[in-house]
C-alpha cells in the first residue's frame, strides 16, 4: 500500500491575492506585497485554508493566517498583521 505523503513545501513567488497582483490596494501601496504584486511565501503550492486563498477575510483587512498572500506565510515577514 502506498503511503500518502505530505507534499514537500515549495517556497516561491505567488501573486499577491490581497491586491490581486496590482501592487495597489485602495489607491495605496499594498501593505502585503509592498507594491510588487508578488510575495515570496514559504509554500507556493498550498492555498490558505482560512481565507480560501482570497488573502482577506474582510475588505481592507489582510488574512492574519497567510498575511494576505492567499497562500502561506510570507518568508520575509516575522509578524503578521
Ligand atoms: Zn499586494
Ligand atoms: Zn489567508
């Protein structure tokens, strides 16, 4: 019987879901991706289960679980919002 293994983490750049890759949110520089439109996350293959990959739970408030990326925690951020 083949054992179901957990997928290895694949760090990488993903499109910032909070600003939808535009780098702007409500006419201001996106606080999640710093205006880049992409974020380097610890696992680019897994979407955030908490916000279902949207990057936010309520408008203007980034998801605290994934830091607004829609995926996993950003690599370069120690603290989330
Ligand atoms: Zn962004
Ligand atoms: Zn999330």
